[in-house]
């Protein structure tokens, strides 16, 4: 049975309105300033004031925020051909990251997706599990050597270091340990700059404002690292049986011209995979440790499962199916704190959503953070409860009530990679340590390319299962 739409006192019935409810503004910028200042507050305020479909103005375009799973499904899956990424926000993003799997559309996107898909096949991913576990053990050994028992660790940074090293080894067969601090710091610095620029891309990048100079300096740093990776692999013979993504991209040839990818094309893909391949998983893990530190009963249940299944040995890919609670802990952490706060699309033609007309050439915002808290589909939505992902409690829940990796044809290509990595890291660390947030430390959310803790998460180490 279809669940009722979320409504509020300020909502207007779809049966009696020619357009969705939403704020009215006389500002020439529309609601762009409110979004740029605090996108989370904007999304929550619109939802609570107006309901599941909200219309507002974004610069020169009509825009909508959608919260109901049925509407998310319509945009990402059922009518996905009507919703692409060819709009100004993505064009601005393309100036930074180039034309890659995340920013491209149409035939170009489909060609790149088909090229990369084999690298993320589950059989190939299984071979990466050993690297993930070994990288995690190396981190734990470093903690044991260098971290005093009462000194807090910056857990988001530690998770960034770990997942960046894993991304280098699994995606490019390179140990990026020497570049971890440089690349991680650069991504952290770029996050706020990129978010601000995609919201307010004025003045354009070629104007030497302080913001633009910092943004371009960060990009130059990343380009230096990425082009060095490409140059190093170019020196090696082309391996048509390459097992990592970069090797596959280097050996790929255009079916019509026989030409390979240019260094610029390779840079665009590698840079995006470095970002997406480490930051989203690191952020999900950081929030997982925070939530476990606040819910000892969940942590005890996690430890019980690990002790029962693993009996002290290091987890492997073969163990993951026997660790369902470990997986549910991660799923629930990503429900409350999805690494991607939301997704954006552009409506090519007119459509209808929940009884409201959707005009052509409008911008669509999908808020995973809000939909994951929709009270029609999540009982006590603010409560951290991993068991809500059991098969019994998941039965009947709409597919798009939960979409941390997007959905439809453009679902994140690395979703299985990320879940496997997060599960192995969580199981490996939790066997040795419990993490505790420094008492009194404030926890605030910050919407950047990922949903981060604004003030970090300093945590201390305590004995775990061993």
C-alpha cells in the first residue's frame, strides 16, 4: 500500500493547487543565498513548511525539492531520461573535475560507464578485500606505536588517510602513503571552496579573486599528483589484462578510431575516482564511529557478532555474509548521515510529481538526508537503530526511502566497493578498539561535497575485543 505523503501545516493540497507550494522571494538571486549559506537548514525548512514537493526560484530557473521516495524514484529511475545533469551547477563542477563519469551525460557517460563497469564486478572486488584489511591493520599498528592511550585522534582524518591509501592500491595499484597528507589536506581545503563556487560561481574562475586563487592552487596540487600517477603507468607496457581501473583505462581503445584516452581524459576520471573512492567511505566510517560511541548497546551487539564469527582472526571478504549486523550498523549510519547530502538533476521536459506540474528546464533537488528521516517510512527516524535494516523490518519499505548511493542507471558505480570496504574496516578496528568522543566536544554538520562533521571528531582509543 502506498504511504501517505508527508505534509505540514503550511502545505497546500495537490488537488487544489496549480503549482507546488514554496517560498516567494523578490531577490534576483531567488533562494540561492539561503542554499549557499546553509543547504541543510534550507532543505529541512522547506520540507517542514511546505511538504513533499516544494517549488522555489534558483537564479533564472524554477527549482523543486523532492522528499517522497516515489518522487525520487520517478527522477532517478522511472523517468530518468527526462532528468539529466546538463545544467549550470554541473557545468561549473565540470570546470573543476572535467568530463568524467560523474559530470558527463548521454552517450559520453554510457561509453565511460561500460568501460569502467568490469573493474567493479563482484569477483574483482573480492580480490581487493585483502588490501583493505591489510591497510586497516597497518593503521592500527601505527596507532599502537604513535598514539598515547589518552591522546585523541582526529578520526575523520584517520579514516581519510586509510581510504585514500586503499583507493590508490585498489584502483591504481599504487601506494599513495607519501601523498596521503598532501592529497587529504587538499581535498579538505577544496571542499568548502568547491561548494561555495558551485552555488555562487561569480566571479568565474579566471578572475583572480582570493577564493579562485585558493581553489586553483588546490587543483594544481591534485593535478600534479594525478598526472604523476598517469606518467608512471605510461612508462609501463600496456597490459590488456590489467586488474585495476587505471590499467583498463590505459588499454582501452575507441571502437571507431582505435585511439586511446588522452592524459586529460585520464586525469578527469582518476581525479574523480580518487575523491569519490575515498572521501565518501571515510565520511561514512567517521560517522559510524561517532554513533557507536553514543550507543554502547549497539556497540556491544556489534562486538558479540564479531567475537562469535571471527573468534579473534582478521576478517576477510568471505566473512562478510556472516556479519549482517556489522553491515546494518553501516547502513544505519549512512541513513542518518548519508555521505552525499543529496542529488541534483535538470528536467528536460515537463512532468508531473505528486499531482503537481513540473515545468520544463527546471532544477530538481533530491535530499537524501531528509528522505532518510521521512516519518511515513522510518519509525522514530532520529534514533540510531541498525535493526531497522533486517529483512523483516525492511519488507514493504519503498526502495527509494533509502538512497545513499543514488539509484537507477546512474547509481554509484562503486557502491559495492564502498560497502565491502566499510564493513571490513569496521570489523577490523572494532576487534581491537572502542572509540570514544572527547567529552563535551560539539558535533555540527557541514554540507560540502560530503556531509562532514564541521569541527571534526576527536576520539580516544579504548580496548575492544582483545
